[in-house]
């Protein structure tokens, strides 16, 4: 019996896929089809897959060509499968010509003619409206954001707003978008959704105006510096059917989410302590060092670090205290302890003090270690007293990692989901609340 194997995502199964499966089947007597898992696709940069793995498997089965379906879950699996199933021929479409020649060592490799004029990408584009996104602010983060939108389907950066005419024009010319420096309302008229990436103290006003104009909002961190403002904005968005999301990039990345689900499944027992740290040395006349622009380590770095703690330990903390080293009115270093009824946690943040920048989640059975820079999570290890039980998890953190939040934001808009489990609005409000306590200098000691 001649066995053939082929692989694919088979998203929005179409004629091209069906032709390919028919041709592959005709090469032998028995066809095995490997369908990519959702996490494998995310890992190889396919962020826009519409059908989940179960739907895709069902669609492949319904063609009637597959004698067996397997799930492709890791790089290198093709070599394992070919040997495990004693495969004679590996077949794949001609768009992959030459890419799988390395499999010739294990079986015959056949590139089958690809059906021209049809692809999942095309079908996705046709079935999806394109949303026009406007960016408020044209600084460092906004510049990193634009290229990241290119890998997410259905979004087009259409306009940028900054009251500073010179800066906004330069940004618009660099990225080929419309520049607005005058009326904010005029800018809003031309877009469906807004990404707020302006200085901290302007987040509340811009977000509020955008929501009031009926626009969905993705707002950079720190979202706002008061719990009442955060709650007001989320309530408004909720009441008006709009998506409002805090751009806490790590919250949406695959590795960090897997860490959270593992910890919540009890792999390290009960969580008793979390230590999160982040330092980025800042010099010169940057916003981070300017007290009048809400600079300082806490406003800058607390959002991501508190996000990790609050997602793992919840919003019901009982006590918070802070220790800061101040320079020219801003904290260049802050350590905060966030205490829960049955757990402790701390964040160590610096813009003028260097720390390692790792994350350690300690439990009654083991701990999770994420090396620096933990907030760009692509690897973590679950460790135990008995080191032979340790397990390492590897992921990719693609590009600047903003694509994950962009994808989540547009997926919420398209699917009319108003609540995001990766960072709930009440978790985001709790983050704002702790930062507010700090800015009011509650339980704060200068060192
Ligand atoms: N295909 C085709 N004609 C098209 C579109 C796709 O013949 N118009 C073929 C592809 O060449 C591939 C199969 O259909 O052999 C599945 O395509 P995708 O779902 O796009 O999967 P792909 O991302 O190519 O993954 O490990 C996965 C493999 O690397 C293939």
C-alpha cells in the first residue's frame, strides 16, 4: 500500500484545497492529512486563521479524500510523522516548491500544481470589511505600531493625529497616512477605530472623545491614572456597544497566556508569591523623566507588571505599599508590595536603577520562571524541587509583539465581543487604582 501525506491549515476550505487533496490522494492508496493546530499557526505567524482546528478538521474530512487526519502541532513533526506512519510520498502545493526538499531523506517529495486565483487570504479579505484605524500620537510607540498592523488582516492605518504639525506631517509621510493636527473631531470622522498612543496625561480625554464619537479605542499604557476614570470609560464603552481595550501588549501574547492557563490549572499548586521586575535606563530630556508629564518608573512600567500579578492573583488585594528613589520629582526606582489574603507580590521598577527584569511565580508545588525581558515572553520554565520534572516552554514573540493586541482588538470588533478574557476591564481598573494610590503617595516611603 502506497501512503501519501500532506499538510495544511485549510482555513475557509476552498477549491484550491480540494484539488490539492484530490491530486495527493491520486498519488497513492492511502492519504493522511495533517491539519495545523491553532497554536502552531500562531507560532508561524498565521494570525488571521478564521476557522478553529476542529472546524478545519471537519472541513477536510467532508471532502472525502482523507483516510486519516492528524494534527500538526510542532516544527519538525513532518519528519516524525513520515517515519511513524511509514509514508511513501510527501505532497504539497507548488507554492512551497523547494521548501520541503529536506524531506527527501525520509520519503519521496512531490510538489503538486497549485490552483491559481484562489486562496484563504483572498477569501478572508473578501468576506471582511476593512476597518480604518486612526493613531493619536506620533512618537516612538506609534512608529513601532504601524508595521505591526500590516500582519493583521482587515485593518488599515488611515490617519494620524498630533497637534504638532511638523511631527505629524513627518509621521504621515513616513507611513503614507493622512495627517491631522487641527480639529480632533475631523480626524475622528475619517476613522472607525482609534489607537491612543499620546503622552500619558492625554489618554483620558482622547479616549473619551473617541468613544463619544462612536469609535472603538485601543489605548496605550498607562491607560489612565485613576480608577474612577478607567471605570467611567469602560462603562461608557459597554453601554454604547464599543470595544475599549488597554494595550498591555504582554497580556495578549501567546506564551504569557499559556503561562496563565498553566498556573491556573494548578501545575505549581497554590500561588503564594509573585515577583515581577522591569527596568529600562532613561537619559536625556525624555517624557519619562519629566514630572509634569507624569514621568517616572511607576507610571511607565507598573501597568505591565501589575497586569501579570492581577491576572494571576486577582483584583482583591488587601494592602499596597511603595518605596521610591526620587530624582527631580520623578521616581527613578519604585518597589511596590501588593498583598492578598493568602499571597504576596511585588514589582520592582527602574528607569534610573537597573534590575534583572524577570518574573517569578511561586507556588506550593513549584514555581514558574520567566527570564528577562519577561514582558516579551517567548520562553518560560516550570520548575520543581525534583528537577527531573522541570518543563521548558518555547514560543515565538513575533516582531515588536504589538500584533497580538491588534489582532485581539479587531477580533473583538468583528465578532462583537465586548469583554476580553485576556485582560478584563475590572482588571484594568484595578491596575489604574494601584497606580492612582502611588500618585497620591498613599503608603509611600522615599528611600
Ligand atoms: N493550495 C493549493 N492551491 C491554492 C491554495 C492552496 O494547491 N490556491 C494548497 C497549498 O499549496 C497546500 C494546501 O493547499 O499544499 C494547504 O494550503 P494552506 O491551508 O494554505 O496551508 P499552508 O499554510 O500552505 O501549510 O505545515 C503546513 C504546511 O506547511 C502547509
